[in-house]
C-alpha cells in the first residue's frame, strides 16, 4: 500500500513540473476592432516618404505598398482593404518607415499637406 502511495505521489509530482516559457515565443494578440468608414478613406502623403496616412479617424491607419496598416495597442496589423480583415504583422515585418512614425502623430492634416488624388488602393 505504501508503494502505491509513493508511486502516485511521484506521478503527481512529475505532472506538476513548471517549465519556463520559451524564449522568443510569439504571442499573437487578438484582432483589433473593425474600422467603420462610409467610403474608401482620403489618403495624405507623409512628406519625404512613400507612406500615406488616413486623417480624421480615431485610429492609426496608414497605406503603403498596396496595403493598409493599422497600429492598435502597440501591435501592427495589415490588410488589402481599409475595412479588413486584419492580419497580425510581426514586428520584424513592419516596414521601417512605419516604425518611425509616432503613434497618433497624423490624426489631423498638417497645413498644406492635403492634396487631391493619391494612390488608388
């Protein structure tokens, strides 16, 4: 009886081993909230770049290289359409120009920057 007890205790202890988290493990955050716009958004070029931003919205929304990029809670997402669906973008895949833009910097159009046209998404 004592042997069975010790065997069960040993099995329980093996099952309770704590394993540290794997280094470099990627945790994919949940999808960001949907962006609701009545029509395709106006795109305004960021001077000195090939990156466009969407002014007058409450989110950080950009257009570059045929994709929309959405910064939400410190994570980047991308989509071919301004409405999504949004796919998580690992930090090492974010275009370098986007990484240099301060979050919330382009909420309003700076004077003289609004121009007719822009790329056709």
